[in-house]
C-alpha cells in the first residue's frame, strides 16, 4: 500500500554545538562574520527558562529567552534583556563537527566516557556517542562533545576557548570554581551550572534552559565565539527524515519490544524516551547500531508514552510520534497516540494535515476520524460535498438522513440501506423499524420486503391468523435478476417462472441457475439447459420454457397420434416426475404447474425412448381386452421380459442397449463422388448389422477438403437441426446425399483437420466412440488446431478411447497405419466391396461394444453406461480403472429402483400401454468415470480420503464427495491471507493479499475486478517474466494451483508499484514523509491530501495475480534479473474454504471498484474478504485506526497456525497456476 504522505517533520530540526579549542577565530573573520547576538539564550518558553540564583548577576552582553528570566539577587545587564523573544534555536552541529571534531587528533568513543582523576588535562577534542563524566581538577583546552549528557565535577581551573556540547542531552557543571572561555551548547537540553566561584570570561551559552547557582556571576560576551556561531542554522532544509516507532507487548518477558524505522542512513545513536504524562520525557536508553530495544516492565503502571529520537550529523533532531502503552487485564496494550481522542491517531492527523489537538479540524460537526473513515468527506473543508451545507448535515447516500444523523444512529452514511433489508435507512426511521436489524419484527421477512408482500414490518403476524408472516404463502412474480444470466444465452429452452406462490419475498432469496452436475448425464434428449430452482420455499407456480428459434420443433406420430415429444420434468434430487405440460405453438412455449423447488428440464421423450432402442408401438394395450397386452416380440437386446398381465407386478431386468457414437469423416474433394454414394448406399446394412447386435448407434458427419486451398472453414460438421447427432439412419443417409463435392486443389487433403473436428464433437464418455475416415488421398499436416503430426493426433484419440478406422486406397495403408493401429481401429479398402468393407468395421464396433455389460445409472433420466462385467457381490471389474471395484462404486449389485417409461408417454399420448420399466442402479460414484463430478479429484481419492500437503508442509486428509463438486461439506480449496511488512514501526509499508488454492477444476467469477494477469508459457520452462494481462471475467483454475487476489492502484502499464507504490511490499520508503512530533502536533509544510484519497477508474481496485506477477517477474525483464518483489517479511494464515464461502467472498470483492489508502486499501480488502468468507473477526486495524499490512500481520501472528511463506522456494513455484486447464 502506498501512502500519500504530507511532508512530515517531527518536532524541532537538528542542532549542532562546538567549543573552540582550536585557534581562535581571526580578527578579520570576526569583523566580516555576522555575530550571534546573545551571550545567553534559552529556547524554552517556560517561566524561568533562564534562572540565576546569585547575590550579584552581571552580564556584559545581551540575554534572551522564549520564556521568562528569574533572578534572586542583584542583576546588571549591560546589553538587552529580552523575554518571550520568539527566537528559534540555532543549529550549528555541522559547523562544529567540521571545525573542531573532524581532524585526525580527535579522540572518539562509542560508549560512555567516564574519567576521574586528581588532574585532568583535555588537550585534544573528545567525541563520545554516549555520555561524558569528568571528575577532578580540569584543564579544558579543547572541545568535548557527547550525544547525551555531559557532567563535570570538581574544578574547572582553566577553559581556554573551549567547547562543551551535548547533542541531545543536558550539561551539568558542579564545581567549586569555574573559569571558562568559549561555548556551552545544549540545543535540546538544559544547562545547569552550580559553582561557588564562577567566572565566565568571553562566553556564549545556548540551551533549552539555563540555570546558574553561584555566589556571584560575571559573564562577558565573546565576539569570537559569536562569530563562530553566526546567525544561520546550518541544517539542510531539504533533508526529510522519517522516524517511526512502535512497540509490542511481550507477554513471556513482561516487556515492551520497541522497534523503529528511519530512512536516515548515516551513523547515529537513538535515544529511547519515556513519559508518564506525554509532556516530560526522560531518556531510558541510548541505542547505537540497532533499531530495537526491549523495555522490561519491573513495576506495573497504568499508562506510559514512548518515543525515539535521533540527531543527525547536521544537528537535526528527529523524534518519532509517541506510542502509548496501557495496562489491561491481560497485560499491556500498545497503540498510537491520539491526542484529541477523535479516533484518528496523531500520525494520520499529521499525514492528512488535520489538527492533532482538535477533534473536528474544519468545525463541520464531524470528527476528523468520522470524515476519513465513515463519511468519506474532506476533514479540511467544511462543505466538501455540497457547497453551503456542512459535511455533517449533508446526505451523501441520499437516504433522507444527514451524515451526523446516521453516525448517531449507527447506520452507514455511504449506504442508503445499511442493514440490506430493501428499506432505506431514512424510510426505516420514518416508519419506526430498526435500520440496523433487517427483520425488526422477527418474522423471517426483511423489513423492506414486507410492504411488497402486503405485511406490516412491525407485526409478526399481520393478519392475526396464528401464522407468522414468514410462514404465509404469497403469490408473486420473479424478477429477471434472480435468474443466472447464462440461462438466457445459447439456450434452446429459456425458463420463466410466473405466478409463483412462496414464503417470503422470492425476489430476495430465490435463485434460478443452470445445473451441470452428474445427475444430468450425457444423454442428448434434453432440450435446452437443466435449471435448478433453489433458496425459496415454493408451494405453487407456473414454469414456462420458451423454445428458441434455433430449435426445430419435431412432429412424432405414435399410436396414431401426433406430438412434439416435449415434456417438462421435475426432480427433487432423487426421483424424476414428468409434469402435465401444455404447448403454445404461437409463442413456442411449454408450461407446467410446479409445487416445489428442485431441478427442472425439458425432455424430448420420444427421442429419449428411441435412443434406448424401444418402440412403444409394441406395447399398446388393446381396448377390447384390458387384461391382455399386445406385446411385440421385443428383441432380446431391448427387453428380456416385461409385465405379462395387468395384475402381474413382478419386474424382470430389461437389457439395456449398448450406446455407440460413430462419426464419419468424409473427404468431399472432387474424386470422392462414387465413394460417397457407396457410403450412402451401404449405410443401411451397416446400421442394421449394428442394431442386430443389440446396439443403438448415434451418427455424426464431418466433411473436409483442403483448408490450404478451399479455406480454413471448409471443414464442417453437418447438423441435424441444432444437434451434431443423428439417431435415424434415413436422416443420416439424407445428410450424406446432400454433401457437395469440392475441389481440393492438389492431391493430399487435410484429413487431420477433419479428424480433429470429429474429435472435438460432444461424444458421450459413457458410449463407445468410433471415427471412420473415408478418403482416397494422402493427407497434409495443415490444420486449424496446431497439431504437429498424425502421431500426435493418434495419441490424443487413444487417450480419449476413440477407435479410428480408415477406409482408403490400399496405397495409403502405410500412410494411415499409425492412426488406426494406435487407436485400435482397422483399415478397409475403399476400392473393394464397399458393403463388405463397411461390415468389417461394424463387426469391430459390435465386438467392442458388446464386450461388457450395459446398465442404467440413476439420474434425471437413466444414464446408460458400459461395465466390464455384470455387477455381482464377488465381481472384480474396475471398468474405469480408478482402483475402485465397480461393486464398490455402486450402492447395490442389483437394481435399486425402476424407471417407468409409460409415465412419460401418457403426458404426450392418450393411450394405455404396458408398464415398461427400466432397472436403474444408484451409485456412490460412477463406475465408468475416474472422476464422477469432473472436479479434478479422482473418485478413489474422494472415496478413501483426499490427502493434501500444502507447500508450507501442513498435511491433512479430507473426506470426499465424489458426486458433487469439491470435497465433503463443500470444501473446494484453501484460502490463505498474507500480510507482508518489514517493521511494525513502518506501519504503512508492505502489502496484504489473498491466495486461493483450488482443489478442483473451477471457474472463478472475477467480473468486477479491475485488472488481471495469467501465466502464459513461452517455452523457456520457467514461470519468470511470463505473466501477461488477461481480460477480467471468468477465470479457469486447475487443481492445486493458486491465484492471488489483492487491491491496488496500478498504472497504465499494469504495474502496481514496481518501485515502491501501492502493493509494493517493499521494506524501504514508500513516500516522502518525515516523522512528526505528536506532542506538539507540528508538521512541515507540504501538499495536503484531501478526503480519503480514493483512486477509481481503470487499474484501481482488486487485481488477480498481480502479486504473482510481481513475485515472478524481474525488474529488468531478464531471467537473471532480481525479482520485483519477494514479500519476504510476511505472516500467513490458511483456512479451508467451501464453494458457498468462496462465492460469498467473490460477491463482495466484485463490488470493490476503487483503491483508497485510508479505508479501502490492500489490508482492508484482504481482511474484509477473509472475514466475509469465514464470518471471522480478524482485526486488520489491530492497533491503528487505519487498516495496514503491519496491523494485519500482527493480527495474523496472534492466531494459531500462522506461518511464513518463502515464495521463491521451488515448492511454491510449483504451485503457481499456469492455466493448465484440460477439463
């Protein structure tokens, strides 16, 4: 996340001090230099900033202070005496360092310097990182400088042109006699001199306060020293330094672990400061070469304040904003300081230029916090929304309530309907319902829905009939937005639910969607899409399907009656019931009354019965003898037994016909005319031979020529209306007859293109699959599918169990050998006896199709499948090769129920027929499919337990659900929340995001996202630099692959901060800001960010795979270049996620259309997504009012099971989604 900081300087800038122990400034220099005007100056504005307790106080020179001067004896100032001077401290540390403390003879010490001796002679400069303490008879002939306090005890016999300088601390001189010439300088501290005899000969004394206790004080202004000091500070005004500090309570050590961040890179020491009142701070430690400190709590306290300070080499003092440690029942709580207690911590007040001491900076009636986090208004502008109306009184969401009214009520000023009950907040207040409770009267109906249904939202039982409003059935109409939009696209039968009677408001809960589960099977007799009506308690309704113009309404004649064959059917998840269906030819609509939610579909009943090989004319009951049934001698392949008398209830097994999909791929170039006629002429005998073998064939027809000569679209599927398939041999012969011969150009044709078109047809996995290639020519490799050779195509066909035979000239037997041998087909001679040649292929088909045992599995309509053997209690067959025996996949080795065909026939024809029933087997998983639900997890794993090991080493075994997408309880993957932050002190820095790892083949709805990327293999075998932008919308993901989700504001090129902007995760600075002094509330001038800093439009909002792109791309675009991001300082948490939870999370994320540094940043979206999915309360604002990666990381680390991800380890690289989608 990238803050838009104001330039932020913490407190006062740096200071420098020097004492002249070198040759005095020359007379010429003194004459030309501008002289510091004061012999004594105290910068503090306190009373008694200069205090002198002496019988006589005489100064030959000017004295001044920003506070007051207090003396106890006679005072004689031979110069000016100025109180409340409003003078700034002068900072000259750079000048002192360069002049006195940079030569080779300087003695430097990295720790405290303590020296006690009878006689101490200081002839060379001393520079100390800590404190200086001298005790003895001291001759000071040079300069001494310390970062912290300087204490001098004993006697200062001689101090000739000396410098005593404390960079950050105080100076204490406790001696019996002092004789001093030079500079005493403590720009951030107090100067205390306690001496019996005090002679200040030619001095300049500068500090925050000056206190002198002596019998008599004589001080003379030194022009030489004043020339050294000058009148201008030597700090760099353009130097911005960040210093942020934060603490964390360490329960084990009973300590506050303090850490800080600064972008100041030169060597320096840090002072750890502590206060009980946020006014008087004392130094508790000096730290060098580190940015952390552990403060041990030895005695309990209620509240303490901590901050860090440093002084640069220029004398610039920088202090962090204090943080507060407060006693709690469980230990201590750490938080940022909020001086005005408006909910907005000082650090953010300074960033946004609001007043740290005023809760309502612009005096518009809203606190600064409320404007930034609740109303999204500008805390610096009284009327930032509507001119002339304060932000408190304006109504941002137009719900009839002002912003301040909504805050008082607790409603959301940015949402007209806070509780999402379809009743605006203003209307709820006017009506008397609770705007924070979607169901005020507790009758299970939303307040806003009660009016639409004629109920009173304040009455549990409006009509006082003893039935709650929520249990009343009400007639209503379903709005179009309750339908899955996909039902209106590419659908032969578009549903409409009218006149529905249901509990509650159907337009708040009902869902009408497409069903694609395993109950549907692969049968071709469905017209249009199967729909599921869910999430509503329906008692009655009128369901209508409108047939599209693409559907050709058929006319079947059975029993002397005509029908279109179409019936609306209902299934409750177990049993299918055909409904009384009416057809309106003019509107092309089918309608039926319904009484429950569930699955509904349009079935072409006649087509379905024909596909089973059953001729219903054979089962008519003669009117003159209702006890006698005219039963044709049904072929053994159709039925081995049926009911033989009306009074007979015994049901014998009905043998199911084998199902075969056969695709003829025919070369239609000019030389093929006679051969095509041969196919047509001999097709009937081919079909008869197959049907005699107890097989029901479905045919498809593909014609091809030469795409290099006749055009890329010259390969075509010849349709049967809207279907690719023919069940009627005569219709198929007519399609062959209609083939027109083309040119083809040169002799070789593009057979591979024709074969792949056939390969991609909607063949049934449950059927035996065959392709028959008919050609008199060689082939070219050219095709529209990128297939590189016939060998590649043959392997692909074999993988899908498609047997391919070739009818061609004997010259090309070797040419096509790899194709037919690899796929277990045969070769036939196109110039031989065509009938006999085709019968060779039919024999092959019959042999393969009847090599097993065909049964019907339970579904919406029976699903016809082939097993390797008839089910039995001792069976050993594993038809699908998934390591589960067929008898283990079936619920029983005998039929579990029977499907009554005449129930469907009677919905079409007014006729009595034999009660023909099909035995069906219920099942745990489909014994003919390795993966019943096509979710990417094999039935074996779902049956025996799905074992998953995450890249971080966590292992878990899940129960499966072979017939429904995902695992048991709807688990479809894992969601991991990641927050990367280099330092709690650098709270704004880093990035938070989500990783969704799918266990299944899935399509994710990213339609509301701002931007997205996907891996595109470029052949180099790595994932690096292969991430390209892809349109938002549906995103396909394969099992055990990961997609990242995060909020960004990305640039025109799609990069979200390649060099330190939003989502950077960098550990360096992400904005030009300096630390601020929260106690004073001061800040440097700079541009102010108004409002909440929202970014909207293209590139602003949620991105998918942006993190993976940053993680696995190099800054310079080369394979050897450093990765753009590592997110190496992360904390992560993982949780199983169900399909419903994932859908709920994505619904929320698809509404996020902007990036906002304050309230809609990466941490907010990641945290809120997690909480939305799992109904959790992960606190992404754990110790700041603003969501930040640091806060979220801290919250994650408090949870059991947190871990760290090493993204550039091989384990993680292997898990990145590479769009390996083959489902």
